[in-house]
């Protein structure tokens, strides 16, 4: 295991995801929940069983006027590097502030 | 039929199951009507192929080959409803794929499924074709409808049923 040392060292995937989503979407609400443990018996999850599955809830005005498919694509695009490096699946709830009633 | 036209193409796609009318059992109806639960842990079927269900190893794109695009154009229009999934209708290899199969079955629509685990070229090609990095991927009337989350949400709101009805009548 790599030890994190001080600032700028090794960020968890969740932390990287948070940074990427927050800065690009300027989210009002951004919940990232690691649910990898639910998939522990999954064929995909072997040696590197950490941080493979997440639930993400984003409320952002950037979703205004965008279809659900487009919103999800926006999130997927932002997390492309993660998807190519072991992130297996994310469950996405993407709403606008209006839709969320906040 | 899709299978026939694909047989001669350079990229044989395994049509995992012949199109047929989905059976609806009281069980699947009851399940679908209840709040969706994410039952992923219990998916281990005896046919689970370990190591096949790994995350995208795809590098940085590189463009979709025209032949692949053409083939996929045909596949997604080969049936009103086409589901690209992990595993088959009867043996889904992933909880998200399983969920979408359950929804489609509960709605009593005929749908065709293709197993992306059985064809790596298909799997990688689709990610780019759909601009969607994960599976399942649902196509209705040749249009990308969404993945699992969107399908579940549209099912709850009734939009999925509407879209399917329109597709079936067109």
C-alpha cells in the first residue's frame, strides 16, 4: 500500500472523483458513496477490490435543459480516467436545483 | 433478420438469444412493482466466468472503425428493443443488466439481448458508438435510451412504457 504523505500525495478515487465533478459541474450538492463492498463477490472485483462501485448524486445547474442521457454522459466524461483505471460502475442521480426543490 | 445479415459481416456478433416474446411471470411482475433493489451480490451463477467482467481496459479511444459502426447501426435497428448486456437474459452476469432484463420482462415487450462479455470487439465498439462507458445499454427503435439508472427512472415515471409503446406502434 502506498502511504499518503502530506498534501498532493495519493488521493483516494473518491477524492479525485469529487474534485473533478465539483470543479466542472460547480455542484450545489455532491454525494459520493462507495458501495464497492456490495459487489465484493462480483467477477470483476478481485485483487483490487477497493473503490470500484459508487453511487453519485449531483445537483448542478449545468444540467439545466439537458436530457438524462446527456447529464450522465457529462458525468461519465469527467470520470473517464477513473473508468479506465479500475472504476467499474457508477450509479448516477443527476438533477438540477429546480428539480431537487432546493 | 439480424442474425442472417450479420453472419456474413467481418465481425460476427453472437446473437445470444433469438428474439422472442418475453415471458411474464407473476413473480417478475411482483418484483418489478416493488421498489427496485440492487441485488448484485447474489448474481454468481454457476456459469460466471471469473475475470471476464473487468472494467474497461480501453485506452484513449482511437475512433470507431467504419465497419464496426455499420454493423452496430444494423444491430441496434435489428429489433425494436435491443439490450446490450453482460450475460444473457436467463443468466445475467451483472446486477445492473439483471435489473433491466427484469424491467423489460415485466413490461411484456419482445426484446433481443446481446452478450458483450462474449465479444470484446463489440463491447469496446459499443462504448464509443453510444458514448457510454458501461453496460447495460438499452436501445429502443434504434436510439440509445440509457443505462440501468435511466431505465429504472424512466420505468418509475412511466416514460419507458410510453417510449416502448410508441416504438411498438411505429
